[in-house]
């Protein structure tokens, strides 16, 4: 619950609590706070159980923490029924970005790796260049109802 409170912060909170409530009322305040937290947790757990029972037996192992997108994705990547680890391991983002950059600049990906290792000013001409300055010959018809 208090994962990000350091020791200095904890000491500061204790000193403030003693100053605000006084040493004679502090144990009663702590009991009231712990009792309130316990009631809130019980209410929360009973609400979760009610929701699970209303959802039906197919959601008996449903966890509300799975609604957090990070937890859901982490759980799905660990499950690996879909082969996501193979896809993730087979995808090299740096290589893909280099290929896209080379395609935009009109360079061949093999010649760009060779030219970047030898000298940046040398570039080879290739028939596979993409000319982005040319306009397409035929434009698709404009459909006003589709927009």
C-alpha cells in the first residue's frame, strides 16, 4: 500500500501525527484508521465477489487486475498460445526502420549498409529506387459519400 514511502518520509509522518493528534490520542486514531481501512477492504472484496458471481461460471478465475493494460499484455505474452514471442523476437525494429529510411531516401538497403560502412558520400544507383517525386498516372475516383 505504501510502497513509495521512504524511511525519512515515514519518520516525518510519525512526527506530524504526534504533533497534530498528541501522544494520548494517537493510539485511538491509529485504531480508527486501521478499522476503516479493514472495512473498505472487506467492502471491496465483497463487491468483487458479487461481480464475479453475476458474471457467471466462465469468469470464475477473472481478476480485476487484468483490466490494467500492462498486466493484460504481460499475461498474454507469457501465455504464448498465439506465438507472440516468436513474432516479437523475429521483429528487429532498428532494421525495419533503416529499411524504411532507405526506401524514403531512394537508396537500396544493401547498398546503404555498404555505403554507410565505407563512406557516407558514396551511393550506388539501383533500378529498385522509389521515385517519390513522380505523380501517379491515374487517381482513384472521388466519392463524396465515402467521406
